[in-house]
């Protein structure tokens, strides 16, 4: 079963958390969204992974909980806001969060690192090129403005091609600089979590300190658009007309990368 979250309502003023749950053992032809995009994907016979897409209350940031149904361990991607709700959902699902993964250092993706790690003791992982800025003065100040705290120092510095194991799930790190020098995407067969590198119908900003439009486009074409067409794109913000896409659709229709 795939359940997509409600569309973003600009009139909504209260901060709430919304989620998409994807259990990796389903018939995607039952989903109108996938039928509309004329795509199909091959999935394992038994569900071992559950993805929860959480639209956090501020800045339309998406956080992701990737749970291994075999071990009960989980990775948490970009816990910026609503950390109490995130932890409650993980607890309800029976997950032990073992890894916190930051797709890049910006505070709207990292402001909740400290709160989550204080409770879970999870390992904090970020690309080596973004690690210095994670606890830098600008990020500390921005995190406080957003209601978070200074991030702890990372436990593991990631590089391109690194493998992380969360129970039986293997996650591969794709270094995709451009939005930030250490921007990453996180790939597991059938899914890629793209942070602020690639959105639904758009790409990340490349006019910030340390950013590069040339690097960003090169990373998208070399690292993301070479993945199978059916790979689901899980973006870092709810900026598109749907909460997720697929690589083939973005390669063909994203106006910023053609």
C-alpha cells in the first residue's frame, strides 16, 4: 500500500506533521499516481523496509524515517523540525533510530539533530565537505532562529560511494555538490532521497555561498539521472505538485535540467 500525503494548503497556518508510508511489498499499479506516470517497478516479495515521508511543520521540509522491519532499526534523514512528533512516530513503529543522516548542513535540515540524538544516541552522519559548516556560527544562529539547537559534531564523515547498513537495508551515499559543497543523495534500490539537490519539477538553489550551478547540474545528470527510470525521487522539500516523483519523469520533464 502506498498512501500519499494531502496536498499543501497555503491557507493552513498551524504547524502539523504529515507522512507518507511506503511498505516495500506492494503492487504499484494500484496507485493512481504511478499509473498516471506510466511507470512500474519491481519489488521484493516480502516487505523489509518501510519509508515514512514526513512533511515537517516549517519551511515545507521533508524528513524521512527509513525502517528495517527485520531488525527494528531505522535511519532518520534531515530531522529539522517537529522532533517530538518524529520520535513519537518512531516509537509507535517500534524503531530504534541508529543513524541520523543530513543531506547537507543547512539549518532547515539539521536544526533537530541535537534533540533526536540526545534521546536516541544515534550516529550523526554528514559529508566531510559540509561538516565544518554544520556547527559553524551561521548554522548555530540559524538553528536557534528556527527553534532548534546547535548540532552535535558528526560521528561519521561520509564520502561518495560509502555504504551504510541499517539492519538489512543498505544505503549508498551519492556525493552531489552544487547546493552545498557536501550535498549528498542517499540511494537504496528503487528509492533515492535527494535533499536539496533535486526537487519535483525543480532543483536546489545555486546562488548561496559555496554553491555552484555547474556542479549541481553535473551531479544531477551523472549521479541521479543514471539511476533506473522507476527509481522514486524523495525530495527535501514539498515544493512540487506532488510529494515525490520518479527519475525518468524528472529527466524528461524537469525544466531546470533539460
